[in-house]
C-alpha cells in the first residue's frame, strides 16, 4: 500500500522544503499527509486544512464550471463567444468565431503578453475589472488561426471568465461558488487569502505577500487546500460524462502539449501544475478517470515543483500501475 505520509515526509526532507500538504484518493478512499511548517518565523506546523494559492490550478476548476453550465446544450462550448458579449463588439479585433472550447483549451490562436500584473491591477477591484480585461484581450489581433496551435495564454481565461459571468448573471466569483465550489464541497476555496494561510518561501526565506489583481482571478486566482482539491477531483470523477467533457484532448495530435479543457492530458491521466515565478508556492493536481484516482499536493516553497512531480508520479504508478505523465 502506498504510504503517503512516509513518502511526503521523505520528499520534503530530501528536497529541503519548508512544508507541504498532500492527499490521494483511489475509488473514493482517501489518504492525507502533511510535513514541515506553514510559517517559518513562527514554526507553525502544516495542517490538512491550511490554504495556499493554487495559481493556474484555477484553470481546470473554471473549465469544469463552464462545462457544468453549458452541458444542457450540446454545441454551447462551440458557439462564438462574441454572441455572449455584445458590449464588446465595438472593440472586437480577434476572430469573431473564437469559441469557449478554444479559450479553455488555449487553442484560440490568441497570444498577447502585454497584460502584465501592473496593467491588470490598474483595472481596479470593481465588478467590471474582468470585463475590462476581456476588452483588452479582444482588441488585439490573432497570433495564429484559431484551432491551429496550442498557446498557453491567461487572457483566454479572462475572456472565458467574462463569458461565464454573463451566462450566470452575476459576478464571476459569486457564479463560480454557486455553480461549482459549493456543490463540490470546496468551502475552504476562495479568491481571498485566509488569515491563517501558509506563507510562501523561496531560497530559504519568506516571499513577500502579493495579492492578485481581480481581473486575473479566472486564470490563477484561487486559494485552496489539499482537502478541497480532493473534493473537486472526486466531484468530477463521480460524473463520467463531465469528466470526459473536460479531459478529452482538444489540441492537434502534433501539438507538443496535449491539452483538454483546463487540463494537460497524457496516457489516460489529466493534470495541471500551479506555478508562478517568485510566488513562494507550488501545486499539482492529477486525476486518472478509469481507476478513479486523484492526487494533489500544495507546497509553500517555490523549490517544490520537482518534489511534487516525483511524489504524485510515484503515487499514480504504485496505486494504479499507470506510467508517469511526465519524465522523471
């Protein structure tokens, strides 16, 4: 049997990480593990319920919410997004045929790196911040024909989040909670930092706290726990049709990265890293639908990406016999 606690403690010690929280689920039976500390200055131990920012792990959660919201109509994911956003038509310069599926799979042909943190922060924290970010996305030109290439671009999710808010008739944050976070039991997951959240670390020291602009939230804004990530994974795996929708490959077979809706996919496994340079945190979530396996890890140390990969690859192989989806 895979001993998650022993393996996590070994990984944290071997990589000299500040701390980590992990969970594994196989057919609904879970293991949890913690190792290290949450706050280096106070020597506070990591706990199962401690929150960390999950960065781009927000994307599979948002993509799943989109699939839930649009599942009643077979072609809803493939309708042009401009149909949902008439207020942006005057600024529209990208292809009028870009779809929600293409946004969620990064196959829209959009790529514009000018939407930096200062630019997004300048949009403010009002309810219109996301729509204003979407306007900046749609007024750019196409970098490639839609559907032709995979280009990872957070702007896809700013635009997709705006579409979802329009469909929900509410703010993006409130809609996401109603549609997915609460139904999935992700009650400790939110876009604001909890008071007892784990501190981020890098190079052995504390990384200063940096709040994300509101406009970035659909791409990388959530804080979560290993417990909540397991709740999300099991909610998804309990619905095979929903799982198939978000984990079916959307990129061409020749693409270097095989991507579905918010997930990288390889050999029957779907996964996503949560990585932002100099943030002081790393995270990873992995699911294997056929054996109903899931694994998650949150690390409050920016040196933790290799450790996260190693631990979850070992858990996957030893629990299911499936190969690692990435080189070890």
